[in-house]
C-alpha cells in the first residue's frame, strides 16, 4: 500500500497540471455554444434543403474565397463556420453573409480553447501527451479508490478544502476523488480511446480496433483536381435524396492525395454531432462515388461512435452537460491542488506532525 501511495503522489505531482488543464478547458467547452457571443448565433436552424443548397452554392462559388470546409449551423448554434487552408476562418449566417472573420485561431477563444483541450497547442505530439495523461489519470482514480478505503470513516464531501493546508487538501482530494470517480473514469477512458483507438479493445473486444478502422476508412479514389465550377447545389440535393431523413452537417474539400469531396450527415438515431453517415463525391465531376449509412455500421462501430458524444456531453441535454461540467471542474481541482500541495507546500509541512500522520493513515 505504501508503494501505491508513493506512486500515486509522485505521478500526481508530475502530471497533475496536464489533467487540470484538460479538466477546466473541458468544463468550458461543454457550454461553448452558449458563451460564443456572435450575432445570429442564437438563430433557429434552417432545415430546408433548398435553402442550404443555395447558401452552399453562394459560399463555394468563388474559387478565390472558397473555404476548405463548411460546418453547418445546428439546433444549438445558428451560424455556419468556414475553415480556410491558411488557418483562418469565418462565421456566416444561414444565408451565407459573413458575420465575423479571423486570420488565426488566437482571435477566437473557442478555437484556441478547443486546440488546448485536444492538442495542448502541440498537434500530434499534444494528442499523444493527452492520451498518456488520460491513461495515468485512470490509474489515479483506481489507486485513489483503493487508498481511500483506509480513511473512509472520515469521509466528508466538500467542493473546496476546508482550509489551504496540506492535510486539509489531502482530505479534500481523497473525498472529492471518490465521489467523482465514476464520472472521471467515463471521461478519462473515453478520452484515452479517442486518442489511442487500439484501447477500444478494452471495452469492445480484441477485434474492435481493426473493425472500426475498416468501417470508417474513406474509399480509395484517384487524385483528380477539383473542378473550378462545381455543382455544389447538386451535391447537397443528391445527398438529401440519398438520405432524406438525415441532416446535412459538413462539407469538406479533398485532402492530401484524395480526389473526393466529403459530405457528412446526421441521421435521427445518431449521437455524433456531425454524424457518421457520409457521402463522397468526385472532385472533378461531382458524381457520387460512395455513400455510407451509419445505421448499417457494425454494432461495435456504433458503440465507438457514441464515445465522443458521451465524452463531450453532446447528448443528454443541459442535465448531462452539468454532470460533465462537474466532472471537468473536479478533475481541474484535483490536478491543481495536487500540484500545489506537492511542489509548493510550506516548509513547515515537511515536518512530521500528528495531523499529517493522521491524514496519511
């Protein structure tokens, strides 16, 4: 037990700040659609396909100003978001009129906060660090529950420590951690799997990662150039004709060596905000190359597609958002106070006192 306690404390002191950043940023991002203050953000979602097709045609018509991607307005956020190849972007109303534009993510707090939470401002390297931190966080939760059993008779739930002394922080850390442990396991496990897809084998079976990769892989297609005058209206209408009950969520130009335009749709039974119902159109001719119906995906893949909505509180309404807000704040507090008490405690706290000895029992 002493070895487990030592490992728990030292790893917490080393990685706690990363978990705190993920917790606090995640708690803010859960409510992103509510605090992004831009004109028309609260507009009702336009669902008429003809109107969406006309707006898409207007936005994509000029090759000079054409964005790489359009994320269409949703029920909770009434603006289209455009993304450009140079890293800039814009919000437009649902008629295609630009509401605000930016040349860098640093001009929009919701964008750099998203990058912080998902990449730590470090791209793929940040992804790896986050995945490792999430795995270590799972160890913290499990080991913390085991260590808590020694002091369970003194349990007292408090949102904040009674005082900013090391014994009070340790007690608060134990008791808050055990209360939040089921939600922390959910957040950390789903986060780790989203970064390291092979970890899906832990909950979905050994063959799950390969099945997920195969089911979600984009089709192969020659690297044809994008037509200067593409029939964007026709692409939207063809997608809606193929899946009439689905909602159009995003449109992306070909990436890297792909010759395919990607259009994602969300069927009523999907949890993912942008859905996994996907259509690919040839970049030169606009002809439909392949369509994937999310409702026909294997059961394992359907469960995997539920992980992100559970992690980011994209299902369950305000009630579940508040639950995940508590989870993020709890993780932030646990990580922050752990680092503070481990590295910046007062010199007097190093002395062995009866109160400290009792806190460790």
